[in-house]
C-alpha cells in the first residue's frame, strides 16, 4: 500500500493529505490510510486495520472509512479502493464537462463508461454510491473526487492511471477540436472481443 501511495504522489495522482487507499484482507475487514497524514510521508505503521467495523485504538482513519466499508460489504468482487483528486479528472469534475472514455479502445476496455454524480454523494448517499460499483469500476463525484475500485490494489492503480491519462488527453485535445468518440457499433465490437475482462 505504501509503495502504491508514494507512486501516486510521484505521478501527481495524490497531493498533500488527500487520497484514501484501502485493501480488503479478510471478508469485510480491510486496511485503510489515516486521516491528516501527508501521503508523501506515509509509512507502514500509519496504515490502519478495520476489523468487524472497528478501527485500531488511538488511530484515526480516513473520513471515507464508512464509504469504503460499505463498498466492500456490497461488492464481494472488489478488494481495493482508491479515492483521490487527480488534476485532469477533477477538471471534468468541476466544470461539468462529460468525461467520455470512448476515446481509444484501451480506455473504454479498462474503464467502460464512467458516471458522474452530484457533490455530497460521498456522505449523503453512501448506500446508493456503494451499489454503483456493481456495474462500474470508476465513479466521478462532481467538485469532490474520483472513486476507483478493483480486484487487486495494483490493477485499481492501473485503472486510476488510465482514467487520468484519458482525462488528460481530452483536456489537451480541447484546443485542437471536438472529441470524435467511438460509436455504439465500435463499442459493441469491443464488448464482444473483450468479454472475458469486461464486467
């Protein structure tokens, strides 16, 4: 976890004390990052164990612990979660610009279509947000953050990288012209060809 967090900082995917990472380790028990600790300086001793819904004594977990707990309970196929604010994804999140991943095949294969939901959903609608991950790997919360899920922490990080790279491509392309996304026919071809890895 610590290596992935430091890598996220190096790549500009996490800043300061914001960015929550968790990993399921047994049924609905999981490890999670602490609140108010610089992600650049985080160490293994800072990681917090959540067992039977309770955190370790004298340790203060991320304020998103309730959301991560509910996502694990609702989605047995998910074993890791990253919540963060990378600049290009948040450019879409704060402008209301649709984040369309139908740019190149790899982006859509990894991410599928990414929903954007209203600010406040992180706390006001934990139940609804948790159930969204039955069908989505990534959800963008307007004016707030992006939530990325996966089976293992490394592939969750990969999804985050692909999402931010795709968002960066859209931001850079805006000065050249409008997006020409892949059409429904092309998407269906991808869905059939890569059905084994598309949930």
